[in-house]
């Protein structure tokens, strides 16, 4: 029902698809791009609270019946995405209860991801938070190599740049990743999962349970 309404779009890194309290014009479904969901305080401080790749979508406010964005959505990795105008998605959701139910199931995953992110940000070390973030990115992109600066990672994790540098060196010392100034390669995914332990996997398990055979 929705596929004939979708159009392909090319997303560039740092493109802002949604601004806080701004109108949501499109819902995007990334193909090989990656989008960060970023919460921002009034003083300008920001932190990533969600990540959207080939498993998900932006425009969650539309699903909830709201026309204004809840958080900022910014392109993290450039690539392609399918999109549908907000009005078109609202029309489809109003016509199909089953489609609306499917999108609401995805909203459950978004909520679980946000709550788990809040939990790990409060209780895990920077090293484990970084390892979790890399695992989530790997899930959604499927590549082992990423061009990522220390400044960008610090902004996404809500920590100071020196903390990210130390965390990267620690993960590299465990032979879990390879790291240069602006490039990271995953060497041992299983080792990263073991290192993070219970800090990773709950949203992913939730997704697989709600959408058997899809994603991850």
C-alpha cells in the first residue's frame, strides 16, 4: 500500500530532516544512509537519543498524530532513502488500521531504544557506551569501516572529546576495533558484544520479536 507512494531521495551528511517543534514534511525510510535522532536542551547542549537506518523511519510524530517534530533528525551517513510526504502518510494511516498498527509497533521499538539509551548513558562507562554505539551503527549499515571523527562521536555520546579518544584507544587495545584520527574499523564484533554485555541488545531483540525476519 505504501510502496507506490514512496520516492527515492539522496541524503547528504549533516542534512537536517527535522527540527525540534518544526513541521515534519516527510517520513524517510533509509536504505544505506543513517540518521541520528538528537535531543537538544534550551542552552544548546545535545545528545543522540536514537539511531535510524535500514530498519526504521523518521517522521514518528506523524504516526503519533502530531505535525511537529519531537527531536532533531540529522543525517549521520550520506546515502539513499525512500520518503513520503507527511500528508500522504497520514492519509494511508487513516485508511488502513493494519498499517497504522504496524507503524505503532515500530514506535514501541523507538521507545525501547530511547529508554535503553538513557539507561546506559547513566550507568555505563564511556568505553561501553561507545562500543554499544558502534554495534548499533554496524547493525544498520552492515559495513565494518566508518569515517568518524572524535568530535562527532563526542557530540553523539554527549561527552568531551578527550574521553572519546581514551575510549577508542582502550577498545583498540583490546583488539576490538582499529582507529585513526577520522576512521574506525570493527575487528571483532563478537568481542564488542561481550564487552558491552547487557548494555546492548534489548531494543534489537524487541525489533526482531515485533518484526520477525526483518532487519538486524
